[in-house]
């Protein structure tokens, strides 16, 4: 359990350092600079470092330490619970930033700045994590540092199948985000963490279930086994396609590009009731002129016949 304890310490240290960086940048920087850049950099560092350490546990833990899938999946779920509670609104995912842009919720310069911050944060996370592995604090870190020179590709299936898997994961992820975006964090964070855990279990053996282009670029694009174009098709084009399909299904259109709903007919929610027009108050109380003279006569005529 020494290797697991070192990894848990790594997770706690990462969260503590990133939380300190968030509070310091929030206190020192203007609101726009913090929300548009610094928060995304720190969030990407936190997510990238924890995912790299988690990937090391998934690859080396089962055969080096006998870690079972129940332990690893529980740890993954708890990590994403912690991410949801501490990211302070950071997206840390380029496809989520592009989703906000397509939903007309963010401007183009702001989106480009967030994309640059996320890429910078992921690269910083890789550098810092590899530096920590080089300290060889555990036997797992020692093995990982030895294997870092010849890393294995996270894509363990064909390119079309991998792109389909990443697109499906991104589609489910973004659809849940869109459906729960106005929900309280107490419901949204556990739901997203559970979804990520389920997708990691089902799609992890094929593509590692990144559905995050910045994270996949920093983790596996430098590994041998596939070309840069093949990696881009799986880890860039796949998640982008899934995100666009999720927005189309949820909204019926891309608000940034189309004003008219492409899929769903827009009907008026409030319809006027279909019925006979109500009579005026005077008409209900005053009888018609013709009927006032005939009504007694009708009774007088009917009287003898009825008798």
C-alpha cells in the first residue's frame, strides 16, 4: 500500500497547491484576468496532474501492486467529485469552452484565451508530474519514470473505432452538462463524476476515455504507435463532433450560427381556448324582443293540448 499512499499524497498536494494558486491569483489579479486566464491555467494543471497520476495507477497498479478495478474506479469517482468542488468554475476542457462559444455564451477572444490557458496548463501539469515521478518516491513512480522514455499509446483500437468512442463519450458528457447546467452543484457534481467513472470503465480499454483534446494532446500525442493525424482524428475530431451533436440535440440548433430551430418546431406555449364567445352581461339578463311576446302565447296554446 506504500505506492497507493504516495499517490494519495500526490493528489492531496496537487489540490492544496492549486487551491493556493487560485486564491492568490484571485486576490492579486483583476476579475477578467483571473476568470479568463489564470483560473483556467490552474484548473488545467490540477486536472492534468491528477489524470496523469491516475493513468499511472491504472496501467501499473494492477500488475505491480494488485490494485483491482473497484479501487481504481472508486478513486476516480472521488477525484472528480473533488474536481467539481474545487475548480471554481474553470472548464479545463477545450470542447466545453467551444460549447459555450456555440451557445453564444462566450465571445471569440475570450474563448481563444481560455483555449490557450488550458493548453498551457496541461503542458505545465505534464512537466511537473514527470518531475515528481523522477524523484522516485515509490516503486510505481520508479517504474513510470523508467517507462516515460517509451510511453505506450492510449489508443488501443482502430482509428475509426477510436474516433467513434471518443465522440460517443463527448456526446454523453456534453449532453449531461447541458441538461444539468442550471442545477445546483450538489446534484450536478456527483452526476458528472458518476458519468465520467462509467465512461472510463466502458471506453477506457479502447481510448482511455479522454474526451478532452488538451489532456489527450499532452498525455499521448508524443507516444509511438500512431501518427499525429491519427491522434487528431480520434482525440480532436471525435470529441468536437460529439459536442456539436449534443448541442444540436439539446437546443435544436447552434445558437452562434443559426437563429431558426433546425430540428424542433416552435409552437406557442399559450394557446387561446377554442369555444363559443361569451355573451355580454346585458344579453344574459334581457330577453329578446320577439320571444317576450310569444312565450305566453306558446304556453296558452300548449295548455289545451296538454290537458
